[in-house]
C-alpha cells in the first residue's frame, strides 16, 4: 500500500521533468494519444519516451492500453488533486499578501490625491 | 536566468521529499524557525537538515537570515503559485471534488499530527 505521503512523493517526482509535463499537456489537449504521437514533438529517442511514460504510469498519472501493436495513452490526472490540495494550504500567503498590496496601493493613491 | 520551466523543475523537485514538505509545513504554522527548531522533529542529523534547507533555498521556497550564530528560516512560498497555476489546468478533470479533497488532506494531516 502506498500512503498519502508516498503518493505525493511520486506525483511531484513525476512532475519534475519538463518532457513529462509536456506529455501530460498533450494528453490534456487531446483525449488520447499513441506512443508515437507523444514521442513526435521531442528530440529524444523512443526508449527515452517509454521511460518517461513508465514514470507517469507508476505515479498513476496516465493509463496505457495495448491493442495489437498500438499502445494508447490516456491522462489520469487524479493524483494531481492531492498535490494541488497540499499546495492549497500555502495559498493564504500569496492571497493575503496580494490583499495587503492592494490596500497599500489604494492608500498611496488616496494620499496622492488628498495630500497634494 | 532561470526560465518558467526550470523554475517549475526546481519547485516540484523541492517538494518531492517528505522531510522538505514537513519543514515547509512547520514554517507555514510558525512565522519563522531556527535551524535547530526545524531539525528537532526529524530522526536525521543536522547536516542532512542543512542539505534539505539548501534545496528549499535554491528553489526560492525559504529565506535564511544569519544573526550571530543563529540562522532564522522563513517561508517564501511564492514559487508554489506557479506550480499551482500549472496544476490548475488539469482541475477541470476533477472540479468539484477539489474542495472535498482539501478537507480530506487536512483531516489526514491532523490525524498524522495527533496520532503520534
């Protein structure tokens, strides 16, 4: 059994690589893709793409279905929910500072108008 | 200059490790902490903690201020905004269930803290 913390480890680790993020991006725009279609935009060899797909599949971020010689890849972004929920905890730091910044800008603006 | 993709690489890489996530969690609950305070809950040696802090500082997620012999660590969660914005693109796949998941993650976290 993989626990909550281990799932976060795997999700964040899968998202570290720009090629893997680009693969997920492609699958977000298209319903599904073959391995060949996914490999096409990258200047890397097919085995390297296969390795990235394995990391994504192990993290539960994609599914692979084999039909004859064709492997169809689909997005399964559910693990990202947990990653996002984890990040949400920190959201108050930048939404809070944004509010303070807005208040500061408004104060400066009214000072500027009233004071001079 | 570090570009958008490289910043995402560093942020996600910094978040892969559960000790680093716990350090960020501690800094989220407390305004600031010394290196000793941050090291205290973990069964790892101080140099290992220092190494984690360097990874977090390189990713721009914390700041370290030295005063005499004391190093004060503060949270700087701004890079998480970009990581969260990246994940937001996938939100439509699970929208609605994110609120429930945040509640779930928070419950798990409080169980984990209370359970020991």
